[in-house]
């Protein structure tokens, strides 16, 4: 990811393999771009969950608990 977007750097004080930091001026990268990155990260995490965990997460979302 950092190769595509130079403003994405390894996470500060976190596991640099799994966390990124974003340092960006709004004029350089719009809010919509940041939202897309967040959604892509969320999807990666959910894909690694078991089917049971995914179902529990979806239930909590449907119930408005998240």
C-alpha cells in the first residue's frame, strides 16, 4: 500500500506489519479516498474471521449494536 500512496506509512508505535498511519493533507487525498481505505481494511479483517464470527458481527450490525 505505501508504494501506491506515499502518505501511508508503517504504524507509529504499532506492529508495522499490520498497522498503517495516514499522514495526508485533505487537499492531497479527499475524505472519500480515506473512507475507501477504511472499508478495504475492514473487509480484509472480516474475511479472516470464521463464518460464525462473521454471522455474529452481522447480527450486531443488524441490531444496531455497532
